[in-house]
C-alpha cells in the first residue's frame, strides 16, 4: 500500500501536493537557504524530501523519507546553487528512489531537477523514451522531465522549450544545469511558482510564504510558460517560451493546499478563504446560533461565515496535531482510532444550534465523527457548511484527492449526504459562488468540481502507472520507514 494512501486514511484530508525551492546565492550559501525554504513548504508534502547542490559541474544530493531535517555532512558544504523538494506522491510510490531532486548524467553533464505537478502524457512519453534507450531509475513522472533535459543540447532556453513541447499536464520545475539555477512553469500555470531576488541572490519557491520567511519581499510569479535562469552574481534572465495562453491555476490551491499566508496571483490566500466563507453564509445561511471552525484549515472560511452571518465564532474543536503520522499503520482499529482521536470537543456547545464550517469535504469520515462528537457534547443542531463545491472528479495534476469511488459528494445529494453523516443540514458553496469570489474568467482549473480538464489526460490515476516492478529493497525500505516513530505533522491553516 502506498504510504500516502494510508496516511490519507488516517488524516482523511491530508492531500498536499509537492513543494519545490531553488536558490542561486551570491554568497555561496545556497544549501542552507534552500533547506530553510523547504521547511517553509513542508505543508505541501511530508513523505520524503531532498536537497541538491551543484559546484564546479558536480551535483551533490541528499534525500530521505519523512520530514525535512538538515542532512549530516552538509554543514561545511559551500555551493552557489541549490534546489530542494518536499514530496507527496502522486505518480510513483513512496520509495526513496522516487524522492527528489532527481539527478541524471549525460555526456559528462550532471543535471538535478525537482518537480511539482503531474505529467498527463507520462505513459506515452515513458514508452517513447524507453524505446530510444533511456533507462528509468525511478517510477516518478518527474524523471521524464530530467530525461528530456538530458537529451537536449547545451542551449538552455532551447532545451527547456523542447521539453515543454513534449510535456503535457502540470509542471513547475526547478533544476541545476551547468552552474545555473533554472526554473520553469507549464504553459497553463497549473501549479504555482514564485521568484524573488535581493542583493544578487535569487530564490524560487512553490509558495510566497517561504520567500516571506526568508526575507524576500520583492516577489513575482514565474509566468506560465516562462523560463527563469539565474547565475551567481548576475541578474536572473527571463525567457517567455510559451506565454500568452489561457492560464489555469489550480483553484484548490486557494481552497486548501496553499498556506494561508501565501499569495497566489498577488492575492492573500487567507483573504480568499474568508470571502469564500462569507459567500457561503450568504448562499446557505444555517439559522444557527454560533459558528464552529474545523481547525486548522477551516478557520478563515468560518471567520468569513461568522462575519457575514453576524454570528459568534466558538472555538469548540480541539485538534490533536500528532495523530496523522502516528496512525499510519494499515490496521483498521488503529486507523479508526486515529480518526476518533483527531478532534476533541471543548465547552460551549451544549444546547446550541451550530454551523460547522470547513474548507472542503472529500470522504466525509472526519466530518461524520465531528458531528457525532458535537451531538454527544449536547449540541442541539449541527449544520455542516463547506466553503467549496462538491468534489466530483479526480485530479490528474498533482493533488492526490481520493479515488473517484471515495468522493462522497460525487453521487450523493447534499441532503442525503447530510443525513448520512448525521448533520441537521449540509450545504456546499455553489460553483457560481466560487467564481464570484475568485473572479469569472480569471483562468483557473476547477476540474475536480466540474470535470472540465484544461489539458488532454491519460485517464490512469494510478500512482504506480510508471512502476514496472517496485524493487524489493524499495518495499523493505518503505516498511522500515513506516515502523519508525516520526515527528508530528506540521500544523496547517
Ligand atoms: S483538478 Fe482540482 S485539484 Fe487538480 S489542478 Fe484542477 S482544481 Fe486543482
């Protein structure tokens, strides 16, 4: 069983994507800066992490399963360029061979890459590359990007332009090529990527929260189809390789994935979530006496709901942040206990009619338990309000939401679903409501709500689609990892 699936069962809505960071440092300290950036992106994935540096044409890389920790032996490592990756597997299981950055060699050149997204023509492209003699060392679709860059010539913009011609789907990429930090984003801009420079140092990150914490305020998005090349001591260069097309930034980055202090397209995520909650209160007022946020990611939406509904916010759910990773064992009793232990109910609910607000609903198992616990604590009515439309379709662009059969809202009406989870009522934000908050025609992917995918896709959602036969050692390594006691999950909101 893939680790992500088991962890997801325990955490129910633990579906981050991946985080990438790249640094080109004027001071030769790219590795610690990239590592610090990686910690700022830990919420995007905690199955594995990695760091790679390049000095004098040689790549050094460190990769591990679990949460990021400063690698032993990297302390004295001075390097002008570095990239990092934190992973949640969407293609390729949680083996160390799939941890990134991936490193490859061709004609004496070493290249390292880190990728966030999913390649949607991966099976076709992999078979072409195998036929041309490329030997894959991982089952990750990210290796396709590495293989294409290795096969291209030394002219960087040309090499990336050729790769973009062949790749379909979502890809934000950082790479180390010939002493440069390279960053590019797919022509739809499905996954976010931001860049900032200061005093001769350039930092690229999946989210602006990492740039903020590193002290880089003058930020901008890497545009869809844009290539940025940074060399030590020089101003970064930008190449518009496939710009001007229709943008499709993932709407779910706004709803759940991105950290609330990040900005997407210049807009603070927390403020968007508050407005989504406010719109929900306008569309589906619950007639309740108080609003209960589902911590931590439901808090901004609950705040917006309470403000528009002129209701008090009651911090009634206490979340145990240590449950997620403690209960990953595939034992049904442990998994069930994991769900049960995730939330406790504080005082302030007895005899009251409550609106419980969360940002999204996937399998419904956590919400079912929350409703049960609130009722057991004496709540008179429990109205569930979700600040996003119902999930109806799987994601093929790098968010491991759930198997289509597990999307509870796909085939059940809100009224039936509400009854099923024991709520007095249940309502979702409408698609119109989502659009009115985010702006019609803004250029967003909303395929998991609408089924309208912005690119052609191979309808093979299996994470192991590129996995010929997982090596026995990789399986043993995963089993070892799962037996280890791990640090707590990073708190999110
Ligand atoms: S399908 Fe959904 S989760 Fe996937 S990229 Fe589109 S909006 Fe985001």
